[in-house]
């Protein structure tokens, strides 16, 4: 057991968002076993906070983790983010005065700016968990239009601070080998090669376990959703829009429907259900073939378990070489084959290594038709895809890597 260390974890994503519940809280819970005490400082959207605050607080009971939520502001653009940054920084300083932190661990963007400030002006050690090329994601996702001078200035500001955070951090983490290779080739990083570890998004293999799903549970949810036993379910998990290529995914669904009229398409997605239905109709898919469902985290494994296949398409752009889709880990953990596209993080290499799905080279009609045919001609050994998830995406592997990084950072105190 290592000596107790107080760690501040700052996230602009709320703990009431799916990402907070899948890619923050489980890690920190695991790390408390090694003598670390955490304060989570997050920005939560009002409606999600009201709906999920009790569940998140309940999940933290019994752990030395304090969660402090600040309101997330979206409007007006830019000014709201600046305001949130100052509120995060102000609250962090206030907490540090009461109970000093030994380390600040941040997610990218606004939290990383706060972490950098705390290191420079308060002397707190800094773990820069970049989790992606944040500024480039905003451009590739259509949120920042670089043709507009204001957004060009914002982009340059965050890119310059991204480089500074990499240089000044006591340690850095990224999600993919592709991102690590890219970062280590950046010539404007004076301290390259950096202290940089790859930790992909992880999955809770106990929660996402097909053996925990009974046939009675599946029958019940099928009845609720209007799915007949003869229907073949193709699922999508996650948000739509931005770099998630909803139109292309529905075009793929149409190609499957043409070959398998018994197919139904289940979109497990928190928002924009009406938009999904409208786009599906425009692609030629009957409304009776589309099911949308906004699921809480604990419902996701059961819903996924209905799937014969799952699919997701993500824009194969520059920023996405740094992406490790959480949905990929969760789909693999449920032993479900996948249809997806090349050009996203390490996804292609993982699928090829574990024979866990079908990769599209592009989004042409011919390529989608090929994939629709292949998904029913390929064989996938039962249990092998989940074995791949256990090897590559296991939560415990990530927890142990973070523990090693924390230990190295704190060992510098004694040098």
C-alpha cells in the first residue's frame, strides 16, 4: 500500500454523461485500492445532472472519492467556455487551500488549461491525459469553422497550449499507438521524446458480460421494443452527428435491409431520435425497421446482447487517429462482431488481430454491398471477440498502468 495521495481529477465532461460513467469513475474507483484519494471536478449539463445525479452519487459510496459538479455552459459560444474555465480554476484553488492536492489529472481542452495553470502557479504535479487531439476534433466535428477568424484564433490558442501541456506535464497519456507515433514526430515539442504512455479506452468486463444476460431478460426487452424472435438486430451505440457518420451508417443499414428483410436496426442513442428516423426514411428504410432507445449505462449490455452485428462509422480524419472509441470496447466485450471503417485510431489493427469484424475501405455503394454480404458469410468463433476485449480493453489493465504512472510521478519527490 502506497501512502495516501490526494488527487484532483478535472473533466469538462460531466460524470452524469455516459463518458464520465464509463471512462472516469471506474478508473478512479480501481485506483483507490492503492491509497489514492480523489476529488472529481466536472461540468455537468443541467438536464443530465437532474436525471442522473443520484445514480452517480450512489455509485461512489464507500470510495474515497468526492465529486463536485459545476454547471456546464454552452451559450454564448466561446465566452461560455472561458467562463467555465475560470470557474473550474477558482474551485480547484479553493479546494487546494482546504486540502492540498499532490497531483492534478486532467482530460483535454479546458481542464488541461486549468491543470497547466495549477502546475505553473501552485506547484501541483500534472498528469496530462490528452485522450485525443481536442482542438482538431472540434474542427473535424464541424464545431469550429477555421474560415472564420475567431475560430481560427481559438484553434491556434488551444493548439499552442496543447503543445505546452505536453512539454510541462510530469507525464502524458494518449489513447492509441497511432497518436503516440504522431506526437513523438512533432518537431515543435522541445522535450521530445516525451514521457508518454498509451492507455486505450477501457471496458468494465463485469458489467459488459454476455453471460450475465439471461434469455428471459432478452425476451422481456424484445417484447418492450417490438422485436420478434425472428428479427435480426443490427445495433448502433452512441451519439449521432459530428464525426459520427449517421447518414453513412443508415445507408449501410439500407444495404443490409435489401439482403436481409428480417433485419431491424436498434439505435441506442441519447439524443436526436426524430432525426435518426427522418434520415432512415430518406435512405429508404421503413420506419418499422428502426428502433431508437435512450439507455442508462446499466441497460446498455442487455440492449447490445440482442445484436447479431453492431456497426459504427466515424469520420476518418486527422483528429481521429487519436481516438479509441469506448463503444468498440463495449461491443467486443459483449462478443458481438462489428462493421466499421478504417482510419480511426487502432481500430483496424484490433479488428484484424482478433478477427472481430468487417472493415470498410470507403463508403461507396459497392463497398457497403460487399460488407452486407460478407457479414453473413463470415464465421466468428463464439467467445473469441470477448477474449480480444479482455486482452486489449480490460479496465484492470488501464488501472495498473495509471498506478504505475502515478508512482513514477510521485517518486520524483524523493529524487
